[in-house]
C-alpha cells in the first residue's frame, strides 16, 4: 500500500523535521501550513529534490471547512491517507491565568484541540476498515506541559495538551479494532520558533538547566520518535506516549 502522510503545521520545526524524515522513509507527504507559505514550499522542494513526492496545502485546522478541503486535496493529489501527524499548535504570550481572557483560551484550544479532533476525524473516515480503508496510524504531538502545567507561562497551552492526551487514549481504544493505531509524542523544551510566539525566543536556553540532560532538544529528535510510532516496528503499540524531554 502506498504510504501517504499528512503533517499539520508542517512548514517549520517539528512538523518540517517529521515531513522530511517521513519522505526519506518512502512516504508521500502533505505539508499543511497556515501562514508560512515559503517555508512549506521549501520543505516540499527538499522532498522532491530527494526523489520524493510532496504537496503543500494551506489550511487552518481550527476551521472545519479548511480541514475538509485539506483532506480532499490529499485524496486527489496523493491518494488515500495512511498516516497523520497532528502537529499544528499555538501558544500565546506568557501570562498568569488572571490575565487571560476567553478569546485567548479559545484561540489556543481551537487549534490545539479542535484541530486535532477534526483532522483525526477525517483520517479515521479514510483509514478505518469500517469505512473501507486499509488502516493506518495517527501520532499526536502533545507536550510534557500537559503534566507539568506550565505555571506562570502557559497554563492554557498545557491544558490544551492534556486534552490531546485524552483524545489519544480514547481514540486509540475506539479504533483499535479497525486497524488504526493512535499514539502521542510528548516533547519537552525543543529549539523551535514557537517560543517566539510566547514572547521569549531564547526560552529553551533559559530553562535547559532544569532538564536532567542539561540541554534543549531538537526537532529531528522528536521526529524520530514520531516515525517509529508510524512504522510497522510499532505494530502492537497504541494508546502510548513517548516523552522526548531529556528526562523531565
């Protein structure tokens, strides 16, 4: 069966590293993006330059019609999806909870939680043996923040990732008999651009002394865990979580 992967938020960071690693393993890859068109095009160009197959599709995973369009584009251009990485995620400026308003919380949850639900829904409709599919694998990018809580900085982000953890557990059990595996990777502090969104681009360097390994992680290290969970080497693994966090 042709291996077809959708990576949400695939233009930069963990998403881009995952797309490139998957292409090297023979996946045809859809690189989803929202704003970073040039970076997404660069990932696609790199994959094609290595002899792979890839497309870039703009879609806001928080918008249901965008998600439907994303998967229809994949159907038409690459074929039936066999793998999904729910990587798209956002965080807001560092703040205590008394300084958060409802709009901020809605923005975080609409991408991190609703987006993961909607993309998983479209993937299940295509992968499930119940719907005539051949099975597949879903990997959700969570965070160790779901357990640590991110006090004083991103309690809303941490709570959204806790919801992703529950989605992972529930969906894994729901579709296990339909030849779909659902797992999650939980990164720690990783050198990506998301920290700039929170107002502190060099946050990893500030907090790395709290990590037992005394360093920040790299997107490629997270991508390797994702690829293992997508692979047949993880054929009896579902509802599982892999921490890529340097020991936190």
